């Protein structure tokens, strides 16, 4: 996968340092834990997108818009509460992006939006 603006973390700088061998050894067990968690997150996101693909035709057949403000608010409130005060802002920011992408995909599937990420 190429590093594109959509696949490169926003805070990564072109001139950021690389990991030294000593730092890599020190960080190895933590990176392994993060890799396992990242795999789980990706698996769950794939499952979430499958549900979106399942619901889009149902919404289209029943004249239900892809984007429903009350549902978005409900999701944000639920995840904020689950995240706890320390993580609330970060989790809500991540979910805002997730929901925007999800709505774009759903709109595309319903024929209401433009092709997602050409």
C-alpha cells in the first residue's frame, strides 16, 4: 500500500526519526501488543462495514436516508460514555471520522453520494 494522505498518520513528518535498534528492542513487546489490538480493530471495522453494506439496500428500499442525525448523536454519546472521561475526546474524534466514512459508503451504496475514495 502506498503512503497516501488517507493512509499516512496525520502527525507523521517526512523528517521524523526512525527507530534505533536499541529502541526497537525496548519497544518490541509493546509493539506486539499494539499489533494484536490493531488486527482486532481492523477485523471489527470490516465487520462493521459489512453491516453497513447489508443495511444500505434496506434503507434505500424504504426511503430512509443514509445519514440520520439522531443515530449519529446516539452513537457518539454511547461511545463517549463507554470511553470514560480520560479517553472521551480522542474516542469521539476517531468515531467522527469513522461515522463520516461510514455515511459516505452508505450513501454511495444507496446511489445518493459520489464514489467513495476513487
